[in-house]
């Protein structure tokens, strides 16, 4: 119980920080990102769009990301948190190596980086679900994963809506038990624009000659760190909520 109480305090602090007003650095980065976005070749935008649609559909309906790791139904929250952070360190290393490799290869390999990074993030999220005791063979669990994925880069209003959805997942998940039309109801335009804007500044730096490898490694390191924070806390919220249902 002591551990769970500490987690509840951490979750409350995380939620407060999530909705703080944007600081000067964040506003400046957003402005720079929007300008940089105009310089990115149309082909790169098309790659991002196509990649997101393809991977979302694979996540919902395919078996590519289903982990071999067994679902740990009876695991304690403290143990799950420890395993989750070990899993994260593994995937962060993979992402950093991938970012450094593609960053060193210029714009051609950077085109490969977008689908590779999203795939790494999806694999991490699917394994994370099994760590916390949620079976990704269940369709609603895949929808939950996509909501967590989107929450990491969503704007303030969308983020608030997704957080509320996660808090009420024991109710909302019922509508996604068998409905395979989720990808058709998704607001693709907002989804893609928010994702692109969230990573543009960092990923653009890895196209700069001479610093591509370092910038690529740094970009993927920070992007995975953000995913860890949102994903682990989302599953903590669920575990604590399920305990009182």
C-alpha cells in the first residue's frame, strides 16, 4: 500500500505538469518547428503520413507487434514498474542506435528513420502492455495502446481528452471489444499533424551534415524518454483503477 500511495502522488504531479502553461522554450521550439516544417520536402511529409496510417492499421489488426512475452496477469504494481523500466532501457538503446545510424546517412536514410522509429515505439508499447497484465490480442487493448501513443504528442485539448478516456477505460473499452472501425473514426489529419510537429525540430537536426549521427541519437533518446513517461504512467493509472473496480 505504501508503494501505491507514492505512485498516486507521482501520478498527480505528472498530471499537473502535463497541463502547465507552455514556457518560453516550448513556445520557441514550436515556432521553430513550424518554420522548419515548411522546409521539409513533400516526399518526407508523404512518408510520415503513409507510415502512420500503415503502422496504426498493423497495430490494430495485425500480429506483427504481438509480443512473445507472456501476459503477467497477477503481477504487483511495484514489480511491473521495475520490469517496465528495464524494458524501456532496452528499447531506448535500440532507438538511439537506430537514430545515430540513420542520422549519419543523410536525407536518404532519414527517410527510413521515420517508420523505423514508430515501429520501435509500437513494439515497446505492446510489450509494456503485457508487463502490466494486459493482453494485446484483445482489440480494445490495441486501441488503448494507440491512445497512449497519441497522448505523447497531442495538443493540450486532445491530451486532456485522451487522459480522461484512459481514466475511464474500464467503461470505454467496452465499445472497442469487437469494433474494427476504429481507424476509420480516427481524426487522421490532427493525428498526423501533431505527430509531425512534435518531432520535426529534433529530427530535422539529424539531416544537418556533420552532426547527423549525434542529433539522431539525441532525438531518439528524448523521444523514447517522453514515450516512457506517458506510457508507464498510463498503465499505472489503469492498474490502480482496476484494483478498485
